[in-house]
C-alpha cells in the first residue's frame, strides 16, 4: 500500500518566515516526480518555485492562491508508492498506462524517501534538475529528442458552485488583482472560455477608481454620497515586497545617522565615451555600467565607505569585496539586485550582469541570494525625469550614490558659456563610518570621473 507523506513549506532562507501562494503547479490526483515544482510562492524577496522531495500521487493541497502561509505549514500530501518509481517521473500519462484505471495502486517500497532538497536552484542536485516539470495538460518529459511543440493548456472554467478556482492562468493577472484588492471570482473574463485577462483586471481597477472619484465629488471621505453610501478609504496591506521595503526604510532611518551632500557634474564627455564604446559588433555598454565602474574606482580610493556598522560590538566593519546593488523598478515594486564582486569586473561585464539581473527582476525570478548582502548601492532615479534626491541608505550598508537625469543646461566650459549635458549627483552616507571630508572626497572623485572618464585609467 502507498505511504502518504506531508510536504510543508520549507525554510526559504534569509530570515523569511512566510510566503504567499501565487499559483499551484499540480492538481490533486496528479503524479509528481521527485523535486518537481508543485507551487509558486511569492516572498518578500522574490518569486520562488517550491519543489516537492517526494514522488507519487498528490492526494491533497493546502492553501488557496493568494493566501499567505507560514514556514512549516503543510503544502501538499503525496502518496509515495502509489505508482512504480520508474514511472513517477513520466507524469499522468505514464501513471495511467501503468495503473490501467484510476483505482489501481502499486505496491509501496520498503522505505520511501525524499530527495532532501528544498528549493529549485538551492541544493537541488544536477540529476534532479533534469527531471521534467509536469503541468496539467502539458506534454511529456523532454528526453532530448525533438518533437512537436508543447500545447498550451486551456484554462479551466469553474462550475457555478466552485468558489475556489477561477478562470486565470497568468500569475501576473493574479498578482495585479491581489495587490489591487480585487476578487477574481467577481470578474467576467473576456478571453476564450471566459479566461480572465490582464485587460479585464485593469478595466475593473479603472471602474473602481472612477466610482471612488465620483463618490469623492459628492463630499469628503466619511460623508454620505448622493446614494446614501459612505465611501471608504482604501487600505493597502504592507506585506510581501512592499512590507519588506517599508521595514528596511524605517530601520535605516531609525539606526543610521545619515547625511547627504551633492554636486553638479558635466557628463558630456561621459556620454561621448559611451558612444565611442558602443561601436557596431561590440557588446553594448550601458550608462549605468559606466557609473558602476566609477563607483568601484571611488570605493577603491575610499574603502572606509564599503562598510557596515556592527551595533552589537560597536565596531565599524570594513568589507574586502564590493558587492554593488542597484535600484530597479518592477511591477512588484522596488528591488535592489546585487552584482557580486563588482570591483573585479570590466565595464562590459558589469553591463551584461546588470542587464541580466534587471530582466530577471522584472520577471520576478530573482533568488534571495541575488537580492542580499550588498555592500554599496547605486540609485539611478534620473530615469524618472527628476534632477535630485536624498536617498535612504540600504540598511545595513554605509552609503548610497544617487544619480539624477542628464539634461542640457548652460555651463561654463573652458572659460566660455556653453550648453552641456549636466547631471546632479547626491551622496548619502552613514556619519558613523566617516566624516564629511571623506564623503566629500568620494563624491568629488566620482564627479571628476564623470567629467573626465580618462581618470578611470589612473584608477585601474
């Protein structure tokens, strides 16, 4: 007989204690392989696919999509030994062929065991990584032989009495609805077979905002509208990535005595250097990568700023390597991917790695390791069309460089008034790790490199 094993939400690392179920990847009654992803969850750090260490038949799922569950809570139960081990990786088709009918059960092994792995990409062995990912209605495992393209599974339209499932297959649509406080069960989909699309959610959000605006015209919040209804203020939960960012900002302000200095710099030559680098056939170098290279050169000259403060021992800890974080705006909010060992990378390498991390961040696929343990942060808020800012230090780091937009402005160049491409640089630092002279020297060196990129050759 089969042995039922319970799989709970594992420790996701980095001090995370809960996660929100975004999308189930398996159904009850489906055959799963060892280390097959069974659910996609969203933590305060990233979207993560959680693999199950047991192979067999899923007998139960715990938690609805959109529900937050703590670490250690049950996710699924799996009947281990309900199908032969050599067919457990072949998906529902293989199980049906071996069983002959849904009620057939094979003998269990003497001691069913799991893989011991936890997350995809975190300890999963190479052999396990080659196992197929099985989705309901999907194709069979990839055995390396070319075959027909995998068909896209049709959305399942729930029956009228089904209050749990909705006709949605896009995790982005679910996330938009959840963050906006919309109940997908109350929406009518415009897609095939009633599938709820992103446009349906956006339309519902607009309609709600228009209704709220109409109610506001009738009177102040709390006063009855023309229909007698009392409009309510919108409440947005501070959880997930938004909550994690809010906690980090608050802690930074509570613990770090920060100060900010700023300077305008003529970036005309920096832009010209970038154009000269981006010749046809050569790897593209981004402006952010050039600024990152300037930061690593400045930190090499002022290493006291690549540090953190240990409040327990009351010590300044100067760090040997520069792990450069950079702010990236995504649909899920602001994230700070980290380029490891940035001080050892060339401009081309920095550009490629930052582009990869940015794309991964926008798709929600950054791992906790790619979002933590930074030592210095570069914040390019100029992409929002603003000139200046006073950045909040990314705790527990000691400093952050902010870069405004580069705009044409009148500037005295070689003794004459000219139109030049000017940028404002702002530098926020922890006053415990250095004084104003060090911070000013760092910022001045950065500005000099922006104005004369050839100075970077001296810093190599």
